[in-house]
C-alpha cells in the first residue's frame, strides 16, 4: 500500500501546534496532532511510532484519514456504534427517586428486585432488567444497604 503524503498549510500547522501546546484537548487528539505534524515533516511511520510510543498502524491510520478526509477527520473520533439507551434521563431520575424513598411495607430497604417491580408498577417503564438497574445505582453511588437512603452517600 502506498504511503499517503501529508502536506499541511500554515493555518493547519498553527492549529495543530496550538492543540499540542495548550494541552486542553483529549490525549488522543493531542497524539493525533503530533502524528500529523511529524507526517508533515516527512518522517517515516516507524520513526513517528517510536517517537510517540504508538503503534505503526496508528500512524498509518491517522495519515490515511487525513489524506482522505482532511484534518478534522484525522483529529476527531468517528461515532461508535452502540446499543441504544434503555432508559431516558427522566426515567433514570424516577428510578433513583424511587430508590431514595421509603421501602415498600414489610421491607426494611429497597432491593434491586423490588425496584424492578416498583418501576413497572409505577409506570416508569414497561420492562426493565436487573443489570440496567444495578448499573444505574452504581453510576449514582447509591447504596441500598445504607442506614439512610439516598442517591449519594455523602
């Protein structure tokens, strides 16, 4: 495969230098900027990889993305496919509010299974699984076994 030549104009070079100099971007973006600056200086892929402690394939990929799609394409992440969210933000808030309320009669505290049943009974969602609720509570640092109910232990 032929190596893509990267020629940047003065404005692009200054933008990349600013990204590296300011250090306010994600580490990945700064590494990509460094790769592109070294590519512009016509350094070999392996030399760039060794200098920046990245894989040669990473350098090749960034070089190719810049040649095909421009500077923005090389710097930015492509959207990653993922599973759609099961609950909306409002539904998550309602489940957290439910978890922080008094437990149902006959129970001293909420369990994840009780929350599953209550979320469906209260019409928050039609169906929900154990893991979704567990991850939601973990994300909010909720502790169902705490002496005081609350989404935050502090």
